[in-house]
C-alpha cells in the first residue's frame, strides 16, 4: 500500500514563473506558554503544468518528488477561482 502524501490547501500569491506558482498556506497554532492563538503563513512553490492558476485562486497542493531546487509540491486541483475585475 502506498503511503499517504501530504496535502495542503492555500491561496496562489504569485504566478510569474513558468509552470510554477507560489502558494500561501495559513495555519493557526496556540502559543505553548501564553495560549494565544497565532496565525502562521508559509509559502510553497508548486508545479502548475498547464499554467492555469491565477493570483487569488484557492488550490490544493500535493507533496511530490523534488522537481527543482525549491519545488517539492504539485497543484492537484483548483478549488475556487479568484474573482476577476473588469
């Protein structure tokens, strides 16, 4: 049985590279001493084969083998399209 790969959901913050998008993933953690809820943001570079992601799209990314020096994720699906202004 194949092991489960990590999946994350985030928002596309940049698509200026060819076949690559930068995805911001937000998570909340509780401070271990003070108990305050903190919001942490991490950016991942993900492979977008068709160049179909736009800035503001919500996407699901899947962990994969190293594709380049910093790319370790692939875009699996676009969950929600960003609203385009005319």
